[in-house]
């Protein structure tokens, strides 16, 4: 069931989104060689709690971390660890959520660790660009396929592939609501977009093939061919005036 949000609920989601966005910004500033993925998780956790919110991911369906940290060929859901240290040239995806007054803000970005290769930079840039192209399609009266097609068209034109098994989603009082938001689709097809919908749009873009695998830890998803992946995400509200990014750092 798709839950349309009231103006009051959108205001609360904006508050949650700001906390999540600022936590992600702070984590991004910490990304450098020698930093452990657990240090990133602790920083995000501490900031979110300081704001009076809760880290949405912690214990969500049993997930053992406050954030997801996925490095290079890890697509999503990497578990933070004191034993995992970032290295020069890595590409690290950070995904996190903040729950504030009962509402969730969900956001993600990929960060370069020091100087990365031109190939990794282009992969990351393309994934980020596709997110914003998708957001531009989130207008009332449009179709869910418009969002999906924007991601697919941009990324595939540049030789990249999109993960099929995992996708974006509705978000609100819980992290995952209806509908699913695939990163592949046909413009003009699918669910009609309405004011009050809140979607987590999140391209997962692979340098190589689209196929992925789940590791024995039950969480970490990697590319099957071992090539890198990039991940970006915003929580977006569909309003009568157009799309509004709720996970945006103010100022």
C-alpha cells in the first residue's frame, strides 16, 4: 500500500532528512586512507543520536551496523568493521538513515578515498548524475517508469550496467514502503506519481556486468565479476510544485 504524506508528515520527514544528510556529509569529510569503516559508522551514529534521532539501519531486520559501508566491488549493505581500513584509490559507498519523531530520512553517496582512477571517477560521476536526472522526473502525473528510465538511459549510454535485484523504495514511517523504485524501466509506464508520495531513489551502477551475489554474512552484496560499483540516494517528496529533495544539507 502506498502511503501519501500530509504536509505535516512531509515537514517531519524533512527534519529527518536533514539529520541524515548532515550525517552523510560529515562521514564524507572523514573518508581518507587509513580510516576504518567502523570509525565512519561511529561518527554517523554519534551525530544522529546527538540530534535526538535514531540510526535507522541499526538492528533493522538484524543488520549489525548503524550505517552501510561498501567498498569498491561491494554494491550495498557492507557491514562496518574495525578491521576494514580504507586505502588510497578506493571508492566507498555510504548508506545511512535517521529516524526522527517517527519518520525516516534515507540517503547514500559514493566517496573517493584520496586520488582515484579516472575510471572510478567517471563511474561515480555517472551514478550521481543519473540520480538527479531521475529526480527531475518525479512530478505528479508522471509515471514511475519515467524515474527508472532516466537512470537506465543515462548509465547504459555510458557503458555501465544497473543492478536489478535491489532498487529504491517508498519511505516514511518505516524504511521500506511501497512502491519499489527500479533503476531500469520504460518511460510512460508504471505507477502514476501523486503528490504526497515519498521515494528513496537510489541508482546502483556497476562498471562491469549487472549480476551481483550475496556474501555469506547475509548482508554484503558484491558484483559477480569483481568490478566496482557506485551508489547514490536521496529521499524525495513528490509535491504539486514538483520534486523536493528531503535529504539535503541546508546552507
